[in-house]
C-alpha cells in the first residue's frame, strides 16, 4: 500500500490531537475524582454549615475533629448514611463523566481526522499544483509557467525555482532546434558544391581515368554524407518537437515512397509488392514519410541476390493504422533483432553492407513520438519483417 505524504501528515495531526485530548480528559477526570472524595465532601459540608451559622450570628466553638472510621463519621448514624449516599452518587457521577468523556473523545477524534486530512490537503496543494504541471509538460508546452503571486514562503520559492528550470529547458530546446536548422543549411551547402564539382568532372568530354575515379568516389561519399545528415536531422526533429499534427493517409505516403524507390528496385532486380488500403492518421508528414522511406530503403538494401522481393502492406484494423514491410534477405536470429533498433548499430550479419545504422532507429523514434508501436521478426526463409502500428485518425479528429 502506497502511503502518501498527505496520509502521513493526517496521521501526525490526528495523533497530536489524540494525545492532547487524552491528557485533557484524564486531567478533568482526576480533578473531579479528587474534588468529590468523602473527606472533601465533609469539609465542604462543614464549611457551608459554618458559613450559614455565621450569617445568622451564631458562633460555633471549635472542637477537635473526631477520628474518621471507614463507612462514615463515628457515633453518627445519620452521618454514615449521608457518606454512603455521597459515595454512591460520586461513583455514578464519575462513571457518567467517564462514559461521556470517552464518547466526546471518540467523536472529536473522528472530526480531528477529517480536519487533519483537509488541512494536510491545503498545506500540500502547492506541491500538487507543481506535480500536475510537471506531469502535463512536454516539448511543446515548455512556455507554461506557474503563478508566482502567492506568499514568499517555501512553496513560493519552489514555484520560482520550477519556473526557472522551465525557462532553462525552453532555452535549451530552442537552441537545439536552431542548431538543427543551422547545421542543415551549413552542411548542405558544401555537400552541394562537392557534388556539383564531381558532376562537372564526370560530364566533361575527356576526363582522365584518375579524375573520373576520384569524382565517382567523391560523389559516392557525398551521397553517403548527405544520407547520414538527413537521418541525423530527422532524429533531431523527432527528438525535439512534432511541429505539426496534420491529417495524413499512410497509404498515400506508402504509394509515394514505393514509387520513388521503384527505379532503384528495378535496377537491382527486386520486385516490390504493394498492397495498401486507407490508413488515416494524425501526425507530422515529414517524419512519417522518412519512417516509410527508411523501411523501404532498409528492405531494398538488405535483400538476397537470388529472387529478391519486398512486400509493403498498409491497412487499418481495430482503430489502429498498420504499416508492414518485409523482405527476402539474410537469415536473422530473433535475439539479434533488438540491436538493429539501436543507433549506429547494423548487426553482425549486415556489417558488409554499406549503411550508417540509423534507418530502424529512426523508424522506432518516429513511431514513438506518434504514440505508435514497432514490432519486428525474422522471416521464415530469411529477411526481416517490421510492422508499425499507429493510432488511426477519426473523423472528428480530422475536423
């Protein structure tokens, strides 16, 4: 059972009340008991009698007090009866006082627990506000702040510290986004210059053999660097913020991706089987396009030489949109598949194939930021099957 701070404070306040109330009840009972003893009652009656006679002007000579014996005053039958009646009345009064005190103590304890629970809630309300604000924060809501118009106490300082932390986080995320945009611009420009220079050499009428080989190598490495940069920027975009939540159809994206990859598949002799149905979702079109492009590129890149094929299926079922891409490739063990979703890891069986190990990690990250799930399994005859499940878009969401 989870014991909260509010429960602990309630128990502490209630225990404090119970101890104080117990001391009060016990003290009152002892005072009443000591004030109603037979000796105290005889002294009170004697004092009242003397005061009454003094008011009448009668002076009573002082006489030594007789030695008391159990059961009343000696040689005084009336006094003994009065003492017996006084003792019985005293016991009844004490018993009634004890019962009423215990009943009042129990009722007061219940009220004290309720008041202690309410008081603990009032004391911890600022902490609940901060906890709720922290649990609802995301990369898109870092501009929110807690109100600081309360008293300058411990909770006020905690609010100011929390708001200061949010400000620093917001500045850090903004710096990351600006860095991604600046890096994209600064890195693409020299790559474009290198590619244009290599194309000029290759398109010249009579390039030397050495110049052609160097230009081809430069063009190949520029393409690899451009692919790596695109993958890194995609990861940075997914790690930072989903900038848009637009109604998109995974079937349309899959058709565009497969159409763009068809020339490459035809040149490699790979047959692509496309089976799509409407799969509407809400998401970032750029990230979703990169997710499907990486799935198809991964299936084309890691395929077998004899009778290669790639299968891409898109469908909707039970409120979920599914994208499944599988291929015929080298045999994989189920224990090796989780490592393929780690950044810059391509697995032992894929080390001989060119790649930078970011394809499937991008797929997993994009699916995660869209509240999706990725499943992967080895094919019966080799290859890999990957299925991405995303929440399907409803009509009211599109509206």
